[in-house]
């Protein structure tokens, strides 16, 4: 749609976690430092908590990409699994053959054997779970039992939990006090400040290939920070829609009007500012852009 209009190579504000767009802001650098330090010391449980849209999944991908080579990782992006399903998912990630066909007892033995093999080869094993607040209660207990597997000197399996604040609420329950005591390192991701939001927007535009004068000036970035409360996902949504509106009008400069129109088109933010431009205008831009794209690649007159 608006790539050619603004001279971009790719969409700068997609919601897909893309580590190419990673920006080392203070909260994310601190979280990575906590994670790497905890993993090096061989701790059993490590927890990173953040509100919806604060970049937990991006942090998770960043950790997977940059974890030292001697680590073997088992990554489970959707942990809404029963204990048996969780064991089998971990076994598959660790390369245990025929994990789906074994009894629970044999599967547990094979996982322990595999962990010992990797330990003897000089590897450390880390299990990384995204959206860990979704783990059923029985699976949380199974996860705790996993970390009982150890040698005389260190744990055979470390666990990193990325979760929403609901996980902290669950761990505060008496039933989970044993698991809570085993979390030796934790970090809470905060939202971005106004200055960080401006830096974040400019960074993503530059990575996407933009080389012109700033489309999102200081005053505009400050307003975006205010209405989104510094949540990266909301910043991405608004900026993407603002670029669409600018393209639809043939404009090369974004204004407050574009911001307020994007707000009205975004679920949960409509009450901030009323505007004459509604969701229909954005849908119209999408339709026109799609038709133009279809025409451009087919050469058929519309």
C-alpha cells in the first residue's frame, strides 16, 4: 500500500515480532541482562512479566536468537497444555524420539536421560514458555517437578517464563508457594516513556528504509505516547493507520488529524477524540490500494 508512497522497503509497524526492528531501550536491555545473568548462574526459574503489548514475545525471540551456543533451547509459544501434553511438547523439543507414543512414566525417564546426555556433552538446557499465564494449574506443578531434575552441582533444566501480570496473581496463591520460591530472578517490563516512543518510531521507520524528513514530529510522537501510554503494540497500530491515511490523502506529512482518525478506528481508544473521519475512510483506503495493486501487477484496466 503505502510503501512506495513513503519510500519504504517494508512495513515498519507490523504486529509480528520481528527482531530486525528490535530497539535496545532501557527496559528491554535490563530484561535481557537479567535473563543472561540468571541463565549463566544456572538458576531454575526465571520470570519476565509485562502487560499486554509491552514486547514480551519480541524479547523471547531476541533471547532465542542471541542465547549462547552451549544452550539447548526448548521453546513452547502456546503453553495452554495439560501436564501430559506439556511433557510431550518438551520431549519433542529436546529430540526425544517417539515421544507421542510413550507412557507418561517412560516419557519422564526418557526426558531425564536426554537431559543427562546433553549435560554430559557440555550443554545447558533451557525451557522457554511464552504466555505462561495460560498454563493450567496442574501443568504449573508439572513444570516445578521438571526442575527437580538435577546433578550434584546444577539443575538439568532451567525454565524462563514470559507472562502477563495474571501469572503473578496466580503465584500469590498458597497452592503455588513452592513454585514461587523457586523463581530466583524476575523482571517486570514497563511501558515506554514519551522520549522512548519518539525514538522507537524513528528507529522503526529507518529500519524500514525511510530516508526523508521525519513524518512523526516531536509533538505528534508525544501525543502518540500519551494516548497509547507507551505500549509498543498500540504505538504500532496507530502509526500504521496514520501512514495509511496519509497515503490515502496523497500527503507526505502526518498531522494530528491523522492521529485522531487512527484513534477513532482503534478498538478501545475511540473515546479519546472525535473526528469526522471514521473507520469507513480507512477501509476505503485499503480497498482502493488493493485494487490499484491488483491493477499494477496484472496490467488490466479497472
